[in-house]
């Protein structure tokens, strides 16, 4: 925690977006186009920095990487006046009653202030540190059956996972391919019903650590080598290790309501959280975990942030008139 002494915020924005991934960028573009003063604070990691190719997006039939989408999004947002800073926000302060604003404090020691706040901080997948695995993400190894089940149809596929979560993923993918192996990397317990279901559906089950991921330089997954030295060849992979980290601690600090799994609850219409003038969009909110949905929620939150900002600006005008007269 940064000490309270001697801290001062330089400048006050209309809105502050914590998280410059997909949801944050879409919201920033929309809010910039309303000509509000918008600040995006981003730490520079996140799911959209990991995916080497999204295949299910309108307009990108050959795929587009998260890095490229982020680069384009930032350019577009900067074009409408949005300001970006690289920092990781570690402390969130509600300055009082709705309209008084919020202060965000970064790891850098800098403070940022705005009248409204959007949390678009996403989540982080738990991915074991296996060299070469990250090079394949989105290209030949996937995380989301709704996004990429299509990519493994009839292909030799390994689910690299852990416990029941990995077993559940293998069972979900069974309709896409019958050449499926589930490697339970940390040998966490798998319920006996799931083990029988795996067997019944012809899914090979191996409880053994993965020692190495085999992949070519262009992110082409070739299989794994197990701790016992056995090599399993495959064309595609999925990961499902469970224990993902929902990045909602700032919401907790502000007292916003969260679900048991730490996703932030929002009003379905406005995406506002239970704390007035704090919104949430994208993977940090209730669970859809797709690019297009993160974009949609970012835009939806921005529309409502704009309504509130207009109201606040109108109130300020009225207030000034009353004081002057
Ligand atoms: C390997 C992989 C493949 C995927 N494939 C697909 C696919 O094919 N199709 C699809 O639709 N979706 C896919 N997804 C999911 C998709 O990437 C996410 O749904 C999307 O990125 C969500 O956007 P977001 O803005 O909520 O989060 P993110 O894109 O993760 O952005 C969150 C941002 O918040 C920032 N941040 C977090 N905490 C802080 C803080 N305290 N201070 C400052 N900044 C902070 C991070 O740095 C990050 O930039 C995939 C995900 C992964 C990991």
C-alpha cells in the first residue's frame, strides 16, 4: 500500500478506464468520440496480449492477433484524443458521494483522478510455465471451446489440464473430434463419474506431468513429452488448468458486489456495478470471455458513462450559474 502522505493527483479526467484490453479500448473509442476527457491506465499484460490469433471475429476470417487488435484500437482511441498511461493500479479510492470522483493509485506511485470509472481489468488464465506453450496460444492451442472448438474438428488433440476442469473440457470437446487425449498435468483428483464418462466416450486419459511441449517455430503444436519420457503426438491442443485469476481487486476495494468466483456483478442494461458511477466490462464481469462480448460491453458501458457525464456537466453548469447569480 502506498502511504497517504504528500500524494497529489495532477489532473482530473471525465472518465478513467483501468485496463486497455479489448473492453477498455472499445469503451475508450466510444467515449473519445463523445469528446470527453478520457484516460486509459494499462499494465500491459492480459488475455488479449496472449492470443496469437482470434478466429471468430467478424471481418477477420483469417484471424487477427490480440496484439494487432490492441495496436489498432489504441491508435483509433488516440485519434479521438484518449490519453494512455502504462501503470498498474493497486489502490482505488472513492472520493465520497456520486459525482465527487475516484482516485486510482499506480505501482509507479502516481495518482489519477476522474469523475467516473470503468474497470476493464479482465482475468488471467493459469498457465503452467512450459516453454513453447505460449507461442502456440490461439494458433494451434486454445482455451475456449466456443471460440475454437471448430479448429480441432477431426484432429488429433490433447487437452492439457488439471483435475475435473481438464476432464470437463475434454468431454465438451468430444463432439468436435474422436481423437482426444486428456493429460491431467498435476494429477489433481478427477471425480469417478467423469473418469467413467471419459472412458465411455473413448477419450484417452493420462495422469502424468507434462515435461515439454513440442512445437515448431511458427507456433505449430506437435504434441507433448510426459515426465515419464513418453511422447504423445498431436495436431492441436487445448488448455484447462482451472484456477484463473479474476482481476477484480479494485472492485473489492471500492465495495462493488462480486460473485463467489470474483467476477463483478453489473446491471445488465448499463454495466454499472453496485457502486454508483463505477462500471465494469469484459472478462472481469460476469462471464462470457469472448472478444466480441468484451467489445459490446465496453461500448454499452461507455454509452451509460456518457449519459452520467452529461448529467454531471449539466449540474456543474447549473451550480456555477447559481453561485454567480
Ligand atoms: C489464449 C487465448 C485465446 C483466446 N481466444 C479467443 C478467441 O479465439 N475468440 C474470442 O472471442 N476470445 C478469445 N479469448 C478471450 C479474449 O482474449 C478475452 O475475452 C478478451 O481479451 C477480454 O477482453 P478484456 O478487455 O476483458 O480483457 P483483456 O484483454 O485481458 O484486457 C485486460 C487489461 O487490463 C489490464 N489490467 C489488469 N489489471 C490492471 C490494473 N490493476 N491496472 C492497470 N491495468 C490492468 C491488463 O494489462 C490488460 O491489458 C482468448 C483468450 C486467450 C487467453
